[in-house]
C-alpha cells in the first residue's frame, strides 16, 4: 500500500508540474528581469541556445562568453527586437564581467563528439574547460543557478561541484547537469511510436547522461503507454543512443546542437520561472543525490527560487527499469570518481 501511494504521488507530481516544451522556451510567466550568462556562446550549441534565450521575456541581460567569435555573435543577436540586452565577453580577462550579477549560468562550453567517440572520450579536453569555468563561477556568481551541458556530464558535474567546494561556496541545490535532452528525445520517440500528440507526452528520465546510464521511465509515462518486451528494449536503447544517432547522421560535422540548445533553453526557462515565483516546476537533472548508491543521479526535481525543493526520487520502477538502474549505478560511480579525482589535481 505504501509503495502504491508513493508512486501515485510521484506520477501526480509529474503530471501537474511538467510544462510542455514549446511554451518552456518562450515562457511568459518569467516576468522578473534576470541576467543569464552563457559560457561557450559561440559554439554549435551556444549560438542557438543564445538565440532562444534572447527571445525569453524573463531575460533582461544576456551575457555571452567564449574564447573567440563572441563579438560577432553578440552583434548578430543584438539586432533582434526582443528586450534582452546582449553583451559579449572574450577570454579570461572578461569572464568576471560576464558572470558578475548573473542569476542563471548555462555552460555548453567544450568540444563536440565526432563519429566513433564516446562522451567519455571528451573528458581530457572538456574536464579542464569545465573546471576553469566553474572556478570562475564560484568566484564571481556563487549564488547563481549553474546548468552544465558540457560533456561528459556524468563527470563534469562532480568536477564543478568540487571547484565550488574549493572556494567554500558549494550549494548542491543550485548545480545541475542538464539532462533535459534525454526527456525531450523520450517524449518525441514515444509519441512517434504510439501516434500521440507529442505535446501531451511526458516521460521522466533518470540516471545519468551517457549510454546505459540514461533510463527512461516508460512505466511512468503520461499518458500511459505499453510496449511488448522487444519493442520496449528497442525504444529504450534508441533513447540511450540517440546522441550517437545524431553524430553518425552529421558524419563528422558535429553532434546534437539544435536539439541540445532547445533542451538547454527549456531547462534555463524553468529556472527563470521559479526565480519569477512560479510554483511546482519539475525538471529532471543530474544532481548530488542519495537516491541510489551513486552520489550523483538524475531524477525529477521540484525546483524553487533556492534550487532543489524536493527530489521526487525513482517512483515505482518496473522490473525492466530496476535492471537498468542496477546496470547504471556502477557506470555512474566510475564517471563520478573520475571527475572528482580530476578536480582534486586541477590547478
């Protein structure tokens, strides 16, 4: 009886609070004027993400940072007739100005995947980038929400957390690995498979943000759907490997940039919503957690103006999903440890 009650509350929370993606990116509820900083704004994700955030009426100041091409991106976006002021910042000498006073920081900085690469292959390059940028965030806007897109998220979120700890400003309720793209993909793929209106579909995705650590909770999908065992395995694996699908399709020309920008804008808009006073906003994100044996784990989170208000946990998993979690946790633990060890030796 207790398990059934918990699962009912879990599903009711998801159904009540997930706002549909198309309204997320241009949220009209975020009426407070906020500063949003995008770190890596000139890249394949950063440019479309910046475009989407320029359109958000909750943003009064969009601060763009990258190591090159920032002035051009800034000039281009500043010609758009929406209210956000756009400023560009390039290199170490200008990052403090970019971050100072920021309410939300979104970090897509880093190199993209190429065919044959895993997210973990990006580690050596992107780990240093994230550590350096997180250190700057901890110094110049320690109270801001930080959403990390830079891969491998399963390692970069622990890296950022360790950098905040080093500065004595760590708040686990405000540092997020943005796994929204996994939710967006799950919604799209399941709607397509079942002939549903995608705007009505919500699928929580838990775990991490790479391969088998991505666990779509299809048993908790709203509206309820069902698949036979073979189809369930196939669609789960497609969601888990969707990033590789894009990398192969682009054939050396990049990775998932447009869909990731959309997902990042959805998550950032949720953060702006709660800062503007909206209640009951739920997003899945990879955060410090005690839900499983892994010290970081993505689950549905109730967000508020101070960050995570409530972790909704795993809900009532199917037997298939329990096995996915069992396989996921050791992989996550290795990635988390790798990130923490890197941060401990980073100067």
